[in-house]
């Protein structure tokens, strides 16, 4: 089974563009390009302020319970609907959660790999 991994990391725009250019050159040269899904944040503070503990709990609950409405998710989490809606909207924007054809939200990833490169944190 091929697991779908979302890579979340601290990276600069320059790093992202360099990676994109490398993949582009490899594809043009006919090399096999490995699928990559990722989200980059400018720094650790931006990452942690976006992927808050409550949002991580939401992601975990949604992954374990399967696709459901935001209302049902709010009930499951025992949280205010409006706050859960705000969190889901942000996670949809980032591509961490998706909506199915019926409008229910779900987590399409089997794994979320979060990295904090120490050299970037020290810079």
C-alpha cells in the first residue's frame, strides 16, 4: 500500500523555488519524479501558530473517525461550531483536510511529516 504523506516544514521561498526548479529540470530530462506534497512555513512560529494543538486534535479526530460534517466534528470534539468551522476552513486552505462530494470533511493523508531543520531555526 502506498501511503500518502504530507510534508510540513520550515522553508524559505528560495528553498521552495530551488526545489521546484530541480524537479522541473529532472522532469524535462525524462527522469522519474517522485510525487511530493508539502506545505512550507517561513519560520517555526508561523508553523506552530497555524497548526495549533486544537487543530492537531481536530486532524487526529477526523482521521480516526472518517469523513463527517463540520457540525458532527464540533460535537465529537465538544467544541464551539464556529471555532471548528474556522479551523476546518484554514486546514482546507492548506490542503490538510479536504471535502468529499457530499460536503463532508476528511483527512486524505496517511502521514503528516513535520520538520524543523535546526540550521534554519538558528539562522
